[in-house]
C-alpha cells in the first residue's frame, strides 16, 4: 500500500518559524505551503518550494483567511467572491514561485477557518472548485471524506485525496473536535502511535468518546504547529513503514 504523509508548512513569517521545516521536509511526502495570508511570506514560500524540490516532496498550496493574529482560525464574514479571490491570489502566488524554481504545484489544502466556511456551503464549495479547475485542472484537492469540498471537487472533475489527521480528535460523526476543548489536539506519542497504527491496519479511528468509526483516507496530516510536531511526524512515518506501506506524494494517490 502507498500512503501520503503531509504537513502544513512555512507558516511563520520573516524571522519567525513554527517548526523545523527543513527537518520536517525530510519526513513527509507532501508539503502544504502557507501562501502569505494566515502565515508565510514570499521568501518563506520560496524557501519551502526549494526544500520540497530538494527532497522530492509534493508541493501544495495552503490558502487561509487574512488573519495572522488569529492564525487563520477565526472566521471572518467575507462574501463568497471575496473568498474566491483570496484563494486565487494565494494559489497564483505559489504557482508563480514554484514555476520560477522549475517545479509545479500539485495540490491544494484549505487552512482552518477558510476550509470550514467552504465545507458548510455547497454554493461556495462549487465556486471555489470551479476556480481551482480553471487555474489548473490537474490539481489535487485535499478533502475530508464525504465533505462538501469533496463533492464539489468531483463535480468540477478535480482529483481528490482524503485526509486523516493524526494529531486531532474526531467525534462520532467523523467531525474534528473543536480546538480548545479538552483532548481536541493529540500531543502524546503513545496516543498518536496507537491511532495511526489502527488507521493503517483497519482503516478506522477511535473517537474522543470511545466509539470506533471508519476513516477512508490515503493521506495522513500532521500540523506543524502542534507541540512536538517533528517527533509526531517521525512516529507516523515509522508506523507507515512498519506496516510495509510506502510513502508517495499526493499526486500519485489521488482519484
């Protein structure tokens, strides 16, 4: 079996960095690069692209809301076309930076509040997916299985890849537990190891209240701002290799 391991990266700006991006890039197979709104800046984006190229890692855009103080996790009531233009602005910037390095952007993964807003609104999801398809019909969209984004992407004839979040808790309906609630962010190594192993072996995950639900995904995400992210990513990669699976970037696995 092949599986993707990805992380949201380059989410600092200027001299400020959230994690050791250089080390993380040696662990993952795909990188979701912040595009300057919730995090990132032109120099950081260029550095991430070059690191990805050097390590053979798939390059993805990670657009978010223009809210650095809130790290893109606070919803802002933009109109649908405003969100569309913000997404296109960020995607276009990374496409240009990557092209200048003679590599291509292969996927897109919405960040936090922007993704939540799109997932709640079928019309907005259609608008966003149609815009992405116009820029590059070969882009892979990272999705939650069964979500509005997944359905809209398929309507737009875009390829998708479903995610399993190694460091975030799920409820019985397969939704992420709201950040800030106890147990929403999973940091301890033993818990991460156990849930990743369960996912890899039988395609399921234990929810925050002890139920077991199916988790149909081919990509595992580790947030770079989770405490101990580098160690968590190393554990995830170790579990992938221990099951006999191999890493592959998103572009090879999407359907």
